[in-house]
């Protein structure tokens, strides 16, 4: 059980955070300097943040068991939960683990999706805090209590982890998953501009300049892309190599009887993809457009088999991963899906050929909910 003193301390900290959020949440010219956006590759995982919300237990239990069970002893995992009972239930789900857990009790509703709540900006020095760059607001927060609670999580974490972490609320609307960063650039999906143009910024130029100043990286706004989070269809592995999803390759590992099948309402189709798999030319063109823009930016593009559903939201993807690597040792925590063994094997081979040691994570229960492994895990620090 958690000591009552620790619980009380966390609760008092969160109450204080709520009381002064309006004073600290807005952009200010005088705010302390932040570092650049944390890259998705390079360095070892050091501190992670996940959410556990009891109603999501059937979705996340296997993912957390596989992923957390594979982490090293020196990795700290901050577990955001609505209360003590939720944290105790979370611990009961796990098998043997080596990593360290730190509960963070919000006392307000949350969803299970940690990745979208904030973007980590690296400290400017060893003695400086990391910064959680928090969006201006959450979609549907007015009518969805859990989303309204999600809006508070960044500030909750900053107060619970002070002085090592601080929060800065952006003037922009975004999800954390809308960005994909490496050590040189950050790619941004088109819908971030659409959400902000003529609402928070006056022009595309102002939008890009604002992001470049905030994230301290060269910004590449994708002109055309699937309408999803970036990590669902692309992944940077460093050294100017970019993996991009390819439905045409994915089709090779799908039974011929379902390749062109457009499912009717209630038809489970292939792997329960709504409407069946989407291998239409229009969808293929969106993935090809991402590959072309990455190539133009100087990346060597490697195509990865992927199977999107016709709803445009449900993917069998092998790009929504977590990466780490130091001293020539590179590891990928890779989703797999029970029932798609040939597809799993093809994706795994590509990662191995890139020099990665593969640690598989069962994401069979997650993908029908429009996300995958990295959607559930946010990286706070790397070393």
C-alpha cells in the first residue's frame, strides 16, 4: 500500500496546482528557458509517464504487463491514477517487473492515453528542470469529464515532481501524438495547422515560427498525410532514416479473400478492422505523400507494412513504438497482434534488419480503440 503521508503530500500538491493554474498556465515572455523537444530515438529510457484508469483495464492490461515487464531496473515509471484504489489495481495487473513505480494520484477523472497530454522539452542543463509543453485545451473537454481531467495532468505532474519538472501551457491546440521528433527536426501532421489557423495564429508562417521557437527544432509541416497521429504512420530511427507505413506492403500479408472486401455494418472483417482493410489508391497516396516529403527532406525512407481500416482510425501498425539505444545497443518495444502472425513477422524482420533487438508487446486489445503502444506511454526523460 502507499504510505498515507505520501498520498497526502501528493493530494496537497495537486490542490495547490489547481489553485494557481490560471496564474502559471499561459505563455509568458519572461518564462524560464526550455530546451528542445525530446527526440523519439537515441538514449536510454529513464523516466516514463503512463495513465491507469480502471475502466480501461481490458484495453491496457496486457500492454502494461509486456512492456513494463521488459524495462530495466533504473527506469522510473510515474503512474497517473485517479485514486489509490486505481493504483493498487494497476499493480495487481503486473507480473514480475524490475522498473521503479511512482504513483501520482489526481483525484479527478482521466483517460488512459498519456501520450497526447503533453510534449517533453529537455532541460537546458543538468541542473535545470524538464518542461512539459501542454496544449491550450483538450478536444471535447466541455462535455467529457475525463478529457477535462486530462487537461490538468501536465500541471499535476509538474507540481508532484517539482522542482525537477515544470509545466508550460501553450497558446496552441494540439495532441502530443501530432508531433514526431528526432535530433534534427520535428514533423507535424496537417491537422494541427487546421485546428489553430485563424483561432490562435493568423497565418501558416506565424504558426511555423511559433512552433520552431517553442520546440527548438527545424519544423516540417506535412502537406499531406493520413488523418491520424504521426506515430501511427511514421517513425524516425535516427541517422536520417525514416520508417513510413505502406498499405501496399501490408496487403501482401492479408488473405486474398479479404484484400478488396468492404465490410458491411456489423461485419467483423479482417482482424475486426471496421469496414475491412483499406488498400484503396486514395489511402495509399496519403502514405506515399509522407514518404515523398521525408525523402525530399533528406531522409532514407524504409517502408513498413501497415494495414489501415476503412474507418481511417483503426490501424495494425508497427510504427507506434518506443525506442532506446546506447553504446551500439538498440531496442524497439514493438506491437504485435494475435491473429496477424505473418504481418507481425514481416514487421519484426524489418526492425531486426535495422539493427534493433525486438521486445514484443501484445497490443491486440488496444488497436480497436484507435491507438497503440506509444499512445499509452509518454517519455519524460532519456539518458
